[in-house]
């Protein structure tokens, strides 16, 4: 049987050195070949690299593995690399499993209803304390000045990609993570394309007067709930991203008003 490939994609401002411990230890696992690479603009060389260069670079890595006979590829993406990995997993059938470590679909702080990444990452006291100022500044100053805007555009343009991912996915997030908020992880978890819902599962509820919530009880069905709230089964399935009519006791549903 042909060996499986693990491809690791690092985060914004990072490099293969961030994933060295992980990749080294994965090398000892039988029947796996581990690959890492540096995204354009993250190697200290000048150049006006864009989000398209980052995406193209990752696609070239995947296609190179496929061309060399790998048909079972496991993707591991960290932070911004998690966003890129989610996009890749939604596009290539050879990606069989996905691991997302703190996927950066959300940011920490907002200003005028827009994400303020500079304040969130560079000037956050918690981040400075955790990672040390010299490390943070050295990494950011090695990036092109436009890189932050490219990162924001990358996330915006690929925000809906989790809905196109159908492979088994493991999401990892540290409780003391000061870079990527838990809302980002919850967003990915709630939008992965799966027909299964579990009791106690956290669903993201839009904060708008156009919706209310309902907790599923014993004997409920989409038909009964739709009639109760004067809506339709199709609308319930659409707003809750449901692919089947199966419900679980304790499940929280969004009800359109």
C-alpha cells in the first residue's frame, strides 16, 4: 500500500520552524511521509506577495504530492494555515482528513465593526507576555507591509469554505490562546458539512431580531417545529445548515421569525 502524506501549513508571520517539533515527531509514525513548506513572503525575501500567492503555493504542494502518487493526504493547518487548509480540503478529493489548529477565521478585536488585526495581535498585552515582544515584532517586520490586508482578504474570501468540507476534521484550540478567539473555532465546528448533531453541541446563533432559538425536546420533528412557529421545513434546514431531518434532544435550532 502506498504511504500516506501529511502536509503542514504554517500560520501568518510564521514558518516551518513553528511546526518543526510536530513534523519531526510525525516522521516516526509508520506509513506516513511528512511535508512542510514556507508560504511566499514569509521567508524574509522582499516582494509584493498576495493571498493568491499563498493559495497557489499550497495548491502546488498538494498537486505535487498527487503527481507523485499520493492519494491519501492529511492536511494540518495552523492559524492562517488553517484557513488555507480548509480551502484546499474543500477542493481536492485526495485530502482525506483535516486537522485545524486554531483556524483563524475570526480575530480578537474589532474597531468600527471591522477587525483590527494590528491591535489584536501586536499590541495585545497578553500576546506580548506570552510570546515576547522581540519575537512578535521581528516576525511582523519581516513581512511585506500589505500582508495584513492580504490576510484579511484571504479570510473574507474563504469564510464559507468550512461548509464545503466533507472529510473527517479535528479542530484544536488552546484555552489560553490569545491570538485566535474561541468564536473562530466554534464557527468552523458549526459550519462543517455534516449531517450529525450531538446533544450539547454549540451552535452559533445570529444576534438579530429576525431569529429566535428553540431547544429540541422528546417527540419533536422538523415538521412539528415548522408548524409551531409558522415556518417551513426547508427554511429550518437552511438557517441551521441541516442536511437531514434528524434531530437530537437538547439540540438548539435557529427559528426564523
